[in-house]
């Protein structure tokens, strides 16, 4: 076995969480895969993994080695993909990181069309709701809402996301529909605790922008939970249109104070390392995302 094969066996084992899963991907037996990693450790003179019956855990040395070698193998994969493009379609594993909000409500429904168009690509999706760096050596592409702080990444603008204040018809029937921003002080409002700024709702008035600090009897740290509470008629909320678009189109949620709400567009972006800007598989996904979502389909009227 070559050195590259030993390193690849180590990386796949780490990313798969164990030898059994990695062995299936590499079409080896778990014992053969374990021997490859042991041979790598012997050659390096360092233990890279703590082995338990449940999972593998990186040692300090193993984490350092993984972080240094993963981008190298990714670059090799990209080089092979570029050559394959000359004679065929994009191929290989495409590692995509995305927030749960966009993944669940939009990306999941589009993936079948992408795979049909690019059967040679295998998607490895990571759902991540924490801060997403514009450049991450562990992924090929990140789909993010909001402007990244880093400037070394290639950034492709897909569209702008807008927030919508809305409530279920059942809530409005019981408590009435607010007619002015001040009316919100008498309503039960829902917000995401992990984003404190979203407790301050902005409105356009004759005197300028008015900020209303909303309050309510239920809060949650997850947008999906807040959505379900709103659908259940618990209160009024303000969520991104990528989340509530389908519910509004179906009538399950109704926009509130739309003529007052101050627009605060936030970009939906695809970001990837500049070193991979020619990768056919990355380009295929980016072009697909722009074609699929640049017109914000969640804001379009339903088709009958």
C-alpha cells in the first residue's frame, strides 16, 4: 500500500467515525483498514487515534495530522475532477455545509434534481447552525445566510433573504390583527433566543425607523421550533422567508404589518476556498444553486 492510501484510510476512518463504516466506503475489511492506519502510525512514530469499541477519537497528534493532510487530499481530488471534466461530467464526493433552516426548507427538495443532473457526484451534507466560516478546509462549499467576515473565500451571491412578520389565522381570529407597530405590545410574540437582535423588530414610520422590543410567553433557541409554535397559533413571529414561504403560500401563516415592516435583506451566499474555484463539482453545485434559488421561489405565488 502507498503512503497516500494509508493517509486516505486514516482520513476516511476519522470522517466515518469508525473502521467498519470507513471499510464499507473503501471496499475493505475493517481489519485490513485498521492495519493500514496502524502501519501509518508506525511509520510516523505517533499514535493518531484512540480506539474504543464505540468510536474513534483523534489524539492531539492525530488532529494535527488530519488538519494538515485533509486539504492535500482534497486538492488531489479536485485535480482529478478537473481532468475528468475534459472527458465527462463532474464526479466525486462534494462536501457541503449548510444551516438547518435552508437545508430543511429549501435544499432538501432541490437535491433530487441536482443528483439527476449530476449522477457522478456524491453529496456529503453537514447541517451546522453555528457560525460558518467562509473558508473551511473540511468542506468544499458552504451555503450561508449572512455576510462572512473573511475575505479570502470566493463568494457567490444567490439572492437576498427577507424577514416576514406573520401569524397563524387561528391566532389572529382569537386576538385580532395588529394594525400598527405599537399594537405588538398587546400581543404574544415569539423569537429565537440564540439571535437576541431578532427581538427588536424594525418598522418604517413618518418619523423614521421605529424599533419595537417584542415580548411573549414562549421563547426557543431554534427557528424550526419557533415556526411550529407560530403554526400552532401560539403567537406572532418574525422569521426568514426561506422558512415561512411555503406556510404563507398555503395560508397556514398570514403576513402582519407588511406595509410597516422595514426591509432588512440578508444575502444568501455560496462560499468556497479560492484554491478550489475551478473544481467542476463545486462549480456544478454553485451554478445549480443560482439557477434554482436566485429568483427566491419561496416568494412566488403557488401554481395550480
